[in-house]
């Protein structure tokens, strides 16, 4: 059974499953790279951007806002990341208009 999976944390459970289920054939890449795959494992953001249908979602504690969602500025690690997409959706849902800062290094978080 061919499964296309993105390299990284999304693939770790599948890599472990290959020890027990020998018929799993993992291909590391993106969904559109391998036609005829039985399943595609990737982040929600990547699947949506690729226009792929999402059948199963396994999410546990995907995002925390700590200590709380206030303002006037919020730092998000990387533009286009899952955190960026989710924080924008949350802000839209609760009706807040805040400035998002996209620092690219750890020390910039403290000064932005």
C-alpha cells in the first residue's frame, strides 16, 4: 500500500507502523508527486493548498495562545505556516483586528 507522506513529524507514526505492517510503502514527498497513492499524509495547510480532499484529520492540541490573545501585536513564527493560518482564522472568528508580526529568528520575537 503506497502512502505519500511529508517528511517530518507527520510521518513519524507511519514510519513506526511499517515495523508492524510490512505492506506499507512510504514515499516521502508531496501529494501531487505520486499518482495512485492509497493515502496522503501532510499538514492541513499543505493539503488545502494542494486542493486535495481531506478525509481524516488527527489533531491534538494543535495550537496554544499563551498567555491569552490580546494585542495590539502578535508574533507568528513564519508566514504561511499552520500557526499563521490558524491565528488568522481565530482572529477573524472572534472579530479582532490585530497586527501580526512575522519575525524570522528567536531574538526578534522578544523585540517585535
